[in-house]
C-alpha cells in the first residue's frame, strides 16, 4: 500500500473518529480501524490511535461476550464470532458475565494483534453497559 493511500486511510479514520454527529455509526468506525490495522502499515496506524478514547463523544460499540478469561478481561464479538475486542478492566468485574450477553462499550486503545485480529481497550466498569 502506498504512503499516499495510508494517508488517505488515516485522514478518513481520524475524521470519522472526530465526527460527533448522532448519525455516525460506531460499527463503521470499528471496521475502518480494523481495516487500517490489517494493512502492511498497520503498526504505523496503531501508533496514531494508541491511547485514544474510542468511539468518540461517549458513543459505544456493540458486541456480545464470547468469554471472560479473568475478572479483569472480557473477549467480545463486535464483528467476528470468535471475538475481536479484548476489554481489560482497571477494576475487576464483581460477577461473571454470561457468554452471549450483549454489551455496549467505549475504551482507550492499548494494543492489537493481527492473527487473530483483536483490538484491546482499557475500560472501567461504567464504560460497559450490560455487565449485570
């Protein structure tokens, strides 16, 4: 992928992330971030979004719980049934969260992996609707 195309992708994703209109769809943002991270230049893009709060303006991504490996972590299906989001809690979740439970969340980007693709977000329990 050329640097020019990378720049276009970055501008597009950053512009989308900064949009605060109610018509914006957090699901579209999730897909754009995933697509940008999966390019050969994904590591460079990651450096641009690391430590960013997503989605912006307290909107929330939607997903379903795939597993809860620990009281401080949920694996969530946003766009992939095996789970493409890792929610890492700064404060442990008080009770187990049921597999298949719908959740709505926002968080701070901390890490990602390519295979399998997963985006890790740092969250607080109040950043996640549907825990209990």
